[in-house]
């Protein structure tokens, strides 16, 4: 007889804490272990894939799962509520029998599943590949699709960069079903309207997940993960990108107020980068980029990012005159989800924050990298516990670059549960400042943000 259990195809990204949760939950007045800093007033939000309908484990890619938002509201030292809600796309409203989501549809009608931002007075769910941003209400309800009030030409990205001086968002956007030979550099003004779009020609359609920003440049990563057209036209997989070493690897410096013909392209070693930590200009004309680097991506593992290589924390120093890139390893351990204090974006930073990852990209400790001393300290959450991406939240009463807190969701496999955890960013060796056990686990997902109430309009309290 055939062993049906063994015959079933395996998919790492639908097992354990990668697996979706099945219910939308609301819980009030959560227990707090420790003390939440009184100045924290707002919501910690996290977005990630959480399929609403059964998927085929043989073909379902982790990146295409239905988006789900998880949020905790903090105020007055209390954790007032936890909510999780699917980000409504066509698949969600059909499954739940709800009305269609209003607003324009981009190249793809897809549930925005990757990141969440508070910008221009609004909370936005974001994803790449030609999808229009989605407005999210204060209590995580989907409001509408919004193409920045009709000013966005195609779709957006999951990883815009906020210039702390101007309040503008900078983004590099691709749409493999529409922009076959170029990407768009998009600048969104602080008023939430696109003020600038530059078409940047490429030799093929590479997957540009993120970008970097300096005072004078938008940094474009043109790396060898590209659209496989045969795969895109077949039904063998849900995700059309594959490792393509013949494509080559390069980084481009586009003057922020320049045109595409002014971009300076510099070759780098074959690799892939999902997430840079930060970039800045060193005063001698060079651009310094700290990032998490993979040797290859989507080569053997066709369903997610974990199976080909693990990410290292590296520094690239790009000389636009010689077009040379010097590559340096910062730490020999494996790091992902890099962060920098928001007001150091595009400026020289001393500290960076990452999550240590193990086999299968299972998250673990929170790291603090001191680029001045070379020291890397970490907070170990304990056996079977690992942190999602941690966001730096500045202390309004502090003055040093590391005055603030790291905030993240931590999963505990020993109880199959999750907590909101707040760490003192000044000293990660200390116990957590506060822990908030949640009423259900938060699956491994992508990106979060602290959205203070000053950035949006909270509901009027009854």
C-alpha cells in the first residue's frame, strides 16, 4: 500500500509557525509582564502572508499568501487591544462574502501582504509587483485601494524609504506583468501625492524588493533574480522569479533629482539582497551600504527564501568614479530584517539592528551592531523563542542614537504562542522592558512598524 502521508508534497512555508491562523480575533486589556513605557502611544503593526483558502503545497510560494495585519494598541502604559485582520483583496472578499474593496486596481489585484506604514496621516498596507497601496483603518479594517489620489502610474513597493528631512517617500517599483524592461523610481510627497516618476531601463525584469537612499542618490539593486517567462505562463508555480546567474549583478546610483541616463552602474559579485540596513555618503564621494546578502536565491528552493543560502551582514562601499564596489563582511553570523533608527535613514549611522536567523530562516535573537566599535550584542529570548523583525522606537526624552526601544512579536514554540516584546535598545543584555502575551500566535511574516497616534487620526474615544 502507498503511504499517503509520505506521498503528500512538503512545503516548509505552510508548517509550524509559517502556517496561517484561521480566525480574526479581537481582545481587550491585555496582560502586561513588566512595564510599558508611558510615552508609547500608538500601534505596533505587522503584516505578512496568511492564506485564507487552502493552497497546493507543491506550488504555493510563501510570498503570495493573503496578507494579514496584526496589531497591538499601547496607551498610558497599557496594552489596550490586539486585533488581526486579513487585508482585503478579491480572494478575501469572495471567501468572506463581503463587498468588493473600492478603489483602483493596479497591474495585479492582490492582497497587500508585506509591510505596513503610517504616512501622510494614513496607515498603508504595501506589497510590490504592481499592486496599489491599501488604506487600513485604525482598527485594522481595510478601507480602500488608494493610488496616492490618482498620481501613481503603475503599482508601488513594500519598501519605500522615508527621507527624514523632507518627509517624502522614495521607492523603486517593478511590475513584471506590465513593466517588462524598466522599473520606476517614484517620489511621494509628504502630502501623499506622487511628485516624480523616472523610468529606469533594465536589461530584463529583475525582482527589486528594496532600495536604498542617501542624501543625493537613490540606490537600485539590479540582481540576478529575474522573471522566468516560461514559468510565469505555466501553472507549475505561483511565483515567476528564479535565480539567473547569467543576468549578472550590479548596483546603480541614480541622482535623486536626475534622469535615468545619469545613473552610475557598478558591478558586484553574484548575490541577492532583500533588505539593506541603511546607506549614506562618506564625505569622499563614496556611498556606504550596509545590507543582508545571500549567495543565491530561488535556485533549489522554488517556494521561498530559506533553502538556498543564509544571509550575512555585509558592507558595500561604492565608488561612482571608479565604479568599483568593495565588499566587506561585518559579522560571520546570519542576520536578516535589518533596521536603523528612522531619523538616521540616508545619513551615517552608528547602530543597526537585525534578527539572527537559523536553518530555514527561523528567527532567534535580536542583535545590535555598533559600527563604531565593531561590537555586536544580542538579546536571546530563550529556548524555542525567536523574534520577528524588530522596529526601533525612539525615546522622546533621549538624545543618544540608541535611546529608545526595540519592539517586535516573539514566537514561543514551546507553547505555540506569541508575545509583543519591548527591549531597551541601550542594552540588549537586560531583560525585556515589557512583554504582552497575545491571544493567538502571530505567524512568521514580513515587516512591521510602530505607528504613533501622532502620525494618524485615532478614533474618538467614547
